[in-house]
C-alpha cells in the first residue's frame, strides 16, 4: 500500500465486500439455518456501517448458477420505509436477495445428482475485485478495501484456475481476502486465498456464536490489524486441482513452461501446447548405452 | 577411469630462469613424482597432491614454452616444461581434477566412470560452483564421494547452475570491418586499360549487406541469367563509372544495359527503408522545419569523392549517389553486426543466408499494416503533457513467493491435524431434496426474516463469552508456539547445531528423493541399481534422525519430532513405493530379476 | 479577558467532560451511542464490538493477549478513551482489572445493531415537498451561509445580509475573538485570527461549543442540545423533515442552525420543513478526519505573489490578514506577501507557522500535488521575518558581582547553572547574571556560603 498512500483515508475507513454463499443445496443440509445466518450477517454489516460514517459495504450473492450484487451501501439510499424491526439497509438487501434467488433458480437446469455442488465462488470473487478496482479508480480518496467470504459450500475444483487467478490479482492490488468457512469441511480455496493475500481465515467451531466471531475477528479494520493478533490457521491446505480432470491432487505433473498442473502424464500441455515428449524414457535409453559400459 | 595416472616427459625447473632438469613426470591421484633422466642430478621430486594448492600454465599460442606451474601451500612452486602443448593440456586437466577432489576429501579415491570425459572448462566450472556454495559441497561430498550418486547424476539435476555459470562468458561475434567497400581500389597496371578488382567472400558479404539492390540482383540473376563472374564484372563496371563521376556516361551505359542499370540507379530498397525509418522518428519532431538549417541536405556536404569536381546535371539525378548516403549505409550495416554465421566460401550460400536473416528481422519489424495507427498512438503518447494528467498509478504489491520454510512450517502442522477435513476431498453429502424444494426453503427463510426481523438476541451472552474466550485462548496459544515475531519459525528456537543438522538432513533427503523419483519408471538395469543404492542411503537416514531427536533437550523434543515427521513421511512414501514396485517386478518377471528390457 | 487558546476541540471531548450523571443520561439516546462509537479510536471500536454481547466483565489481560508488540500504546489510548467516556466500567476484582460495557450503552447499541436506528421523524414525502435542492445546491447554500456568518462575525459591516442572530448572541460568539477599544472599530484578537485560519469543521465546533455553553446560561439543558445536534447529524442530508416534529426548544435552535448553514429551512404551502446539509452530518465525524478536507484555492509563487482562485469575500478578508491584496478579479484574488503585511500579521499575534500551514492546507489542488506545495523560499522567508522580530528576548534578571573569593563565585555559578538560571558570567571579573526566578534561591545559597 506504500506506493500510493495519499489516496487512502488516514484511519480505519473501509470498504468491505462480502460474498454470501447462497447455494441452496448447501443451506438445505447445513446445521445453521439460512435465516439465522442472515441475521448474524445482517447485524454484522450494520455494525460495520455503524463504525464509521464513510464505511461502505457491498454484498455479492454467490449462488449456485450465478452471482450478483445484492447490496451496495453507497448507492442504495435509505429511501425505503422503516418498520423499526430491522435496520433500513436490511430490507432492501433482503428484497434484492429474494429476486436474485428467483433468477438463480430459473437458471438451474438439471437436478444435481445427489451431492452438494459448489457455489460459483470464482465468479463472485471476480466481481468483488472488479468493484474494488472501480473504487481504486474513483475519486481522490478511497477507503481501504477488503473482501470477506462467508462460504459453506465445498470447493469446486473445476474453478481452481479462475479462483487462483482472482487470488493473485487480489494480492497484486493488495486487497486482503478474509474468509470464514461455515460448512462442515474446511475449504482449501479459502485457506489459500487468505494465506496468499494476507487475510484471515477462520472456521468457527460454534456456529451459534457466528456473530461473535464476525465481530471479534472480521470486523477488525486493516488499520487495527497492525496492532492486533488475529487467529492464524495452524496449517494451510495448499493442494491444487489438476487442469485436466479438475481433481484435487497431492502429487502430479507440472508443465515446465506454463506451470499447468496435470494428474497424469500427457504428451502435450493442454494450456500452452508445449510438447513434453518422452523426456524421461528417452533420456534413460540415451544414457543407457553409456551407462551400461561400467557394469559390463 | 580415464587414467589414474599421467606420465609425461618434462623438464623440472625451480625458477623460470632455471634451464631445468629433464626427466619424467608422473602424476597419480595422491602424489606427483618427478624422476630426472640423469639419476645423479638433483631435483628428484616427490610431493603429495594435498600440498598442491593451484596451478598455472602458459597459453598455447603465446610465445612461451608449455609450462605448468604448480603452487604448494607454502607458496613455493614447481615448474614443469613440457615438450608440447598437448602434454601440458593433459597434465593440466589431470591436476584440475585431482585438485577438485582434493578440495573435499583427499584420501578417498573418487568413483568415476570412463564416460565422464569432461572438458577442463566444465571441470573448472563445477569446482568453482562447489567452492562457492558450501551447501552444495556438503551434498556433493556426502553423496558423490560415498558412491550413492555418480558425478554425472549429481550434476545432471543441476544443469541450470552450470549453464548459468557458463553463459556468463560472452561469445563475441565477429563484426564487419569498418573499412568501406568503396575503398577497394582497382589496381591498374598502367599499360593497358584493364582494371582489376580483387574480390574476397568477405567483401562480397559486405557488398550484399550494404547494397540490398545488388543482393537482390545477385539472387535473381545468378546463376540463371549470367554467371557469377559476369555479374561481378558488371557490378564493378558500374562502380567504376561511379568513381569517375561521369554521370552522363553512366546514364548512357545504363540505358544500354538494363542489368548494368540496376547497379547504377539509386537503390530503391534502401530508399524505402529510409522512408520507413523516417516514419519511426518521434512524430513530434518536425524534420521539415530543420531542412535548410544546415548543409547536410547538400549533396556530399560539398565534398567530392576522389577530389574530382564536376557538376552533375539534374537529369542524371537518378544515377547520382552521394558520399553521405554511402557513409550512413555503411555505418548502419556495421552497427547491425554480422547476422549470418556461414562459412564464407560460397557466395551463393552467403547471399541466401543473408536473405533469410533479413526476412526474419523485417518480419519482426513490420507486422500488419496498422503503422499509421501506431503512429497516431505514438503521437498521442508523445504529446501527452504530464502536468495535465493525474497520476494513474494504482497501488500494486509485487507478487512474491514467500520463504518456502513458511510453507513447510504450515504443512507440517497440516499433517498433524487429526481432523480429516484437510484430507478428504469432497465428501459426498446426500441431499435428497429437489432444486425447487431447496430454493423454496431458502426463500422461505428470507421471508421469515423479513417478517420477524433479526433474531434477538443474535447471540446469547454465554455463547458470546465462550467464543471470545476460546479465541483468546487460541491466540495466546499460538503466541506461545510461534513466538512473538510472526517471522520467527520454530527452527529459530532450536539450538544452532540441531537446526543446522535438521536443515542439512532436509536438503540431503530432498536430493535423494529427487533422484529416487526421477529414476522411475525403472527401464534399465542401471536405474535399477541406482534406485537400490538410493534406497540404502535413505534407510541410513532414519537412525540419524532418531539420533537428532535424542540429542535435544526434552522440552524441545516435541518440536523437533514435529519437524522430523514430514521427513519421515517423505522417506516412508519413497520406500513404500520402492517395495511395492519390487514386488510387482518380481511377480512379473521372475526369470529376469533385473527387469531390464 | 481570558486568554484561552482556541483548541480545535472535538465534540466528543466536550461530551467526555460532562459529569457522569449527564453522560449516563445521554446514553439513553441510541444516536448518541452510535455517534460515540464512531468517534472512538479504531481499536476502541473493536473492543466495544467484541464485548457487545458479553455480559460479564472481561479481564484486561484477555484484551492484551490480542495485542502485537507495537500495539500497546494504541491499546492504552483506546482504553483510556473508553473509560473517560464511561463506555467501559472498570471493576477491580482480586487485583485484576476487568472491564464491562456500560449497560445502557450496551443495550442501546445492541438494539441499534438489530433493529436499526429510528429517527424521531421521517423524511417528508415527495408529494409535499415538490422539488428539493440538489446536493450541490445544498452544499453551496451551506457554504454561503457559513461564510456570511463568519464575515458578520469579524466585521459586522461587511456582510451583505445579516443573520438573525441577536446582537447579544453575536457578541457572545465574538467574545474572545474580537477586541474593542473605546470607540475604535473592533479588532481581531490573536485567537480571532487563529480562529479564521482554522478549517470549517473546527470553526463550526468552536461556535457550537460557545452556543451550547451559552444556551445553558439561558436554562436550556446542555445534554438535550447535544442530543439534538447528534441526532441531527444522523439525518440524511438533502431530505426534508417536517418542523412540526420538533419541540419548542428545538425549533428555536433549528433557526439558529439555519443561520450557520447546518440546515436549510423551506416553507411549503401548509407545512414548513428543514433540510440538513453536509455541515450538519459532519458534526459527528471527528475533526482529524481527512474527509473534511476542502479544496484549496491558493497558489503561491516563488516571487511571493499569491493567487487565490476564490470569489469569496471571506477568503479575501483572511488573505488580507497577512498579505497585500492587489487586485480582485471576479474569481481571482491577486496578492503579494510582503514584509510589511507580515509584520502586520505578527503584530496581531498570528504566528508564521499558522500562516504557513494555512497556505499549505489551502493550496490549490494543482500545486498541492507538488512537494512542497508552498515554495520553500517563501516559507523560509516568512519564518525568518518572524524571527527578525524576536531578536531581542527580555528576561528579568539579577546581576551579581563583588564575590569575596573565586570559590564562592564558582560555587554560585554552579548553583545557578544547576537551577538552569545562569544567563551570563564573566569568570575573570567574577560577575554573573542570573534569572530573576531563582534570585531568592540564589540569595539563600550565598548566605549559606557566607557562614
């Protein structure tokens, strides 16, 4: 951030882009109900907005088939009526979210065959980054942006490349990606995203206290993070997905030209087209003639 | 082994001035033995190699005799004069090899294979690398000298290091001479009117490079239309006409002979190239405005070639060539350098090679016809006034690959984690609901929250307190584990010796594993033997690791065992793979235990 | 006249200085809770958030666990602030310091998180208000109003239209800023100049503070006023709110606020309403916030000429304080910084530093990008001219001589040096000059020596 310090507000003003997992298949199997989850998150968003007048919150819904902006505190003026039951922002957010879900449902074609599919995380992450780039380019001063992923669906290895690209561009523009995983198994993508961009990754143990986790860990602005310890994951799952079958693999083949990852040996790199040849066996047989001599 | 010893005739000299004692020089890995031919004369020499520190030798082609100067560690020196340079070279290579070994372990005979016919330079390169990198030297000592890996195997994985080192030496290409071709003066014998030009392939190449039109003409006329000889005769006829500055005569001759005219006319390729170059000039530079400012636009700067002053008529403009044009063209060609590396024997080949290289460079330069657009772009770039534009730099963090140890630290914790969440990919959770139902339930919860408002209280105070306590605990725990400084790793808390040992083991295990996995699939008996060798070396590491674990104080033992565990795992995996493949092998081909096809 | 130096004091400082009971009363208002939260340092905000749903006291140790090595000073500031504002209640138990959130504050904030703040009044529907001013118009209005007020404040004659502030009210504002000698025209005091050089938010605070303390004299409750002002800052700028929703006190107050440019009053056919401007919503923002930064307008050249791109009369008046205004074009004021004009300023108690910071803060955006935004030779010269005036420093002192012996002299000079009071000494002739403050001590010392 050192390169353009003058463009940032001095203190703790922040833009928080929240990626909400709205994958219906996940929520139907989750121990935390979606309405509970929403009340935790909405209260959290409200808190962020309360913290500073200039704070800005953007919510992007990560659906199963699509993703879309559902709330932007800078443009959604509080014109809607208040019923006193919830903060003003919430009603407009919920309205948009409902519309989004209807659209998302219309897009879905076939029934999933029995297992939870991942949500479109790569899409919403890219949208978040686009939004942040717009923030960077607008006006003389801009707040500190960060991304918070509230994800529960399992990773979609087929999105590996897109997600990694998004992560690296986030790192390049020094936007930390915080992630809070609310599903049953931890997500390698989120762990890597937070690790690479210098964000916080946490998997709450007690989902009833989600709000407390959000407040204690994820409400911390970037300014205060230089004074405060935040929970660090003990280990990061660095495994990658292969480009050919989109499987998460422990060990594989890497193209020496473009660093694409494959689970099997291929003749040609599908990404950059380099011909691998039979380097190993050829070399072996070539050196064979020479090597045979000492033994005989 | 090439030879375990070298025996050469040489003269031993104590100083350079000393005429020297003739005798036989015999070098083995251990010592240098010099026996004079005359047994009575002094100067018998028996030096062990480990006292030898370095060597110097005279270069071939220098006017000095072939001398080899060995310096010992007391700064004394032994000078040997050989009979010829090849003897010197052989001895020099031998000494180089021995010295390389001597740097590490002098008492152990090296395991070398006869296929290692290394050039002296490569040898030197390796020695240099080993000397510069103590870690590499350690590994080399550990594996190569103990016979686990061969020299070639060891270096095969480090080709890049060698290449980088080797590429530091720049190869200088021979350029064009700076003398101009117009300097090829015809030699006249004074009696007849015959004028002789001397042509060498070198000169031809230069002519081709400087005069693309001649080059083109050569490619199209020779040998279909005329012989090479006639071609050059015509060319020099044209040159001669130029040199006489007789443009009227030139015009007349050009009208008669169209081939000759090619040489006499302005070079159209050059002209088009010049136009292209002008287009590449900074578009904001108004060259027309400068015209007439100086005398450069005057032909030949007012200087005339050969001192012949003669006004040329304007109608013969076509056949006029100015000196400054020639000079400029020549300068450009010299600067471009020689693009072809063809033996200058066959003019035809030279011409074609030149044509090819030109093709390449012009392809690079010109891509598509959007030059005018590019020009516009450049124009807007050049006319951009910084003061009027805001800075459009966004904050960027450089991409960086962090300290790989960071990765290992976290990996090690990862491996420790008992919970299976990191291991199992996507566990398949059944969800029997249909798409409609799940979307329905999601919308329901939204309308629920719309109607009811947020849950109150969002968190129960007890839960909130629990969560906060748990987080505070984990924070203080990690603080204890990792230390205050986030950069500090567990390694830094270990005693120095243990830390170094651990790191060394890591590197050596990595080296072994690299070779181990690289030898699969086993296709030759050689690889088979190598794998066996590697496996033995790997199994030797286990007790060493245990020893390290035992040697540290008890409070650190846990940390060390955490660090050692991934090493164990990596070794285990390798050995498992080895055993599995052994079983398969023996099951498949019982009669051929080596499995070698 | 009290020579108080005007400190750009924060609203929250004022709130913090309220007595405990009043503070607790204030926290009954949700908006005040929110405003307080916003004004806290970042770390303090985090502490409040994480303790929002915790009912039992938290040990200070557990808070400190989270700190990184260089965070302890920030932590201390945050905790001090929280205790000062009585947001944190300190409970000492078994030698361990524990903190608990103020329960009124806590409940109100919780309510705010869950159900959002409900303003006591809703914006009026579009059908009634017809056309509302755009935000640019509103900004311009606020600006104009504020400048008009300032102009009237410093020179009552200059203002084109006078505000509705009573002359007694005006005099209260002017108290400390202006000084009137006999029948002369009132002149700005030192603090008056300083006031003019402050940025708008700081000036606003000064006035509001005076206003609040004055209204207390008139029997209006200070806490009510503060509550109303804070509440106002949560209204959406540009929306119309009916005047009927206000209490009588508030109605009189809103008229004053309209004069300051905080709100714009409008009258419809039947109803009348007020529209809060940005000035009002900035009330709850802490002053140091860079968001209050204005666009500058001054360009200073190395030849001491100064171009101010402004049509404001107030700007002209301010510049006139330290520079010679040469021309006034429709949108440009051309002036020169001269030795005479600066001496004038220094005489009025303006310091060189103030002038330099004013020039820097108000630098035109084009020059503000450059470093330094004001040419160095100009800033240096301004400072030099100031030090010119301070060449002679007067210190009351006593002169000692005729010491009986060198020992006594040396002991005395050491003694004076020890007390940091030795101004001059001549060891040869055994004479010295000592500050008047330590004359008594010196005398004691010499007496002791004589014995």
